[in-house]
């Protein structure tokens, strides 16, 4: 069975739980647990997604949270087509 690259898993996770606005953003820790990778690895994948403009990050209560941008939403949806 085919397994997606970690940065694609992050895109799909954000899409599947509708993390498409700052109010619905999810934490780095949640993402790390979901894709079963350590925080430092997740941060490297997130840097790539930020570089392409697929995600935005915000800081709440001294924690980093992510959500999909419109470009990221299109990228995530294109995986299914």
C-alpha cells in the first residue's frame, strides 16, 4: 500500500479536520502525534509547507498552531483527484 510523504500527511490532516482558519488551527504536538514523528522532524516538514505558502502558523499560549491557506487547501484537494 502506498504511504504519503510526511508533508503530504500534514496537508491531508489539516484538510480532513477543516483546519482552514486561525480559529481551527491545530498544534505542532497534535501533528507530531498524528504522523508519528518527533517535533524537530515535523518542524522541518512544516518549513517546506510554509515555503510554498500551503500553511500559516500562529502562536497561541506559547504554542505554535497551523492551518491551511487557500493555496494549501487546493493542494490538499488535488491529491484526491
